C-alpha cells in the first residue's frame, strides 16, 4: 500500500477546488439557468441557491464514505468491501454516468459556438476538435488537467467581473420581484436542474479524491468549498439575467448566458461581450470534456481489468463522440434530454452511490480494518 501511495499522482487542495468549479460552472450558466427560468421565472437564482446547499451536503457524504481509506476511490473501496465483480459494477455505473453527462456538456459547447459564431460549420467539427484536445490532456495525466483547471478558474473569475461591470447600467432589481412567487415546493423542484450540475462534481470527487493531498483531513472541507464557490459564481448569472433581461426573456433562450453577454457593454468602445465570453469560456469547457474522457477511461480500465487507463482513452473518446453527436444533432432531442432525462440519470447515481458505499462501509468496515 505504501508503494501505491508514493507513486500516486498528487494534486493540491486548490487544484481540487478548481476542478470542481470548472466542471460545474460552464453548463450551469450556459443552459441550466434557461431551464430553471422556464420552471420558476425570476426565482431561478433562489433555485440555484437551494441546489448549492444540497450539493454541499452530498459532497460531504461522498467525503465521509472515503475518509478512513483516503487512498481508495469508489471502485477500489467497493472491491475491498464486496469483491472484484461488485467493483466492476460500480465502475460500469461511473462509466455510464460520465457518458450520460457528456451529452449536456456537448449541448453547452456546440450550441454556444455553432448558433452564435459558426452556423455553417459541420457538426462533426465541434465534436472532434474538443475530443482531440481532451484526449491529449488525458494522456498527459491528472496533474496537467488539474493545472489547466487553475487557469480555467482564473478565466471564470475574469468572466464574472466583466459581466458584472457590463450589466450594471441595465440592472433593474424590480425584475427580481416578487421573491418565491411560485412557492417553495416548485422552486425546490426546479433546483434539481442545478443538482444535476453538482452531481458531476461529487462523482469527480469519487474518482480523484484519493489523489488529493491530505484528503483524509481536508478533502471534505475542500469539496464543500468547491461546491459553494461554484454556486456563488453561478448565482451571479441568474441574478443578472433576471434583473437585466427579465426571467421571461431568459426562458426563451437555450443558451441564455449569450443573450446576457450580448447586452453587456462598458462605455462606447467595449460592446457585446460574446467574443470575450467565448475566449474566457474555452478552458473550463475543454476541461469538462477532458475530465469526461478521463473518468470514463479510468472506469473502463477497471471493468477490463487493466492497470493503466491509457489504452482505453482513444476507445472511450470514440464512444463519447458518437453519443455527443447523436444528442446535439437534433435540437429537440437535446433539450428533451437536458430537461427530462439527464436529471433522472444524474441525481440517483450522484446521491445514491455515496450513500450506498457509506452504508456498506458502516456494515462491513471490519474487512477494511483487517486489510
């Protein structure tokens, strides 16, 4: 075990937090807020807040399940508790989760670029290009991906600062009133759409938390900070969209953040932020693609009984590309998948898997002590 720990790639707490923020932020402002606006109107910021609190709680449960064996991810933990075949089942669940999660990520990426900048470009270009970048990043390893996430976090911060500065003149707080107009139950139900965003982050923790330095001591705190930071950075957008555009206008756009970016301006010279937005948006969205390839290749290698995920990276990239193409090729299919199917896939796995492993750990913990 000691040799395994010394050779394991180690990432810092800051990198771990940055990875969480990158994985949540892009889709959360890109397409999630439009979905929430269609459900609860101007209370979309409140639904995002409720979703953030739920995400913090589930992230802590994920950490508690791993805490006493910080060198084991969910797949290795399940193998210790119940054997190799159960570990392969858990690996298959994680593989299917990130495969399904690739659909919303591609919806966000493709519809940003194709609808606003390159409407005549062939669809396969938007699938192949990010997959090639993601594939390259995966071959370099987890530490390189984590460092890229730090750059992405800086870009996210700059993007938020610019959108706040550019939207101040158009801000009308009356558009956000009345608060809780649709009632708590409906607002809570709408928050499930944001829950599907932090679900990616909790599953990220299930895969990479053993690679975080001092995960047993600070992993839970860092994970919760990552979810909370993501929620706060994301919440700026529904507040601005509701106050500047109005909830009704926001609900009419698949990619509502681009409409807000087109409205943003500072003075007479810096008008229409969409090009700046895409430039700052690029690193986080490519990190999302990269991590989907990484997580699916790790779980596929576990299923196949391989010690390294390198051989699986090209294979899972092709699988992800085919699925992503099928999703975004039909706009109606994409929106139906985004609003109806993805939350039903993401939430049972992201909530159920940590709770299940925590319960198994409490019941079968003696096995781990003997090992």
